[in-house]
C-alpha cells in the first residue's frame, strides 16, 4: 500500500512484524469483552489453528 500521503502528513510507518507484535501484546493483556470482531472463544480457536 502506498504510504506517501500518510508520511507527508507526518505519520511514521513501522515494520508489519512490529505492528502485529504490538497488536498481539495488546490482546493478551486486554480485559473485558472486545467491542467488535471475533469473540474471545472464536479467536482462541483460530489462534490454535494458526
């Protein structure tokens, strides 16, 4: 994806690996129900397969 417009606006990009690691860390420490997306049980089943 072309990120030139985001960079021109001052946003920084980072490696996908870093983004995914941060998202996983957030999810592993999240408390309460996720407001959107997979249910916790569905996510756990999907992660077990992956």
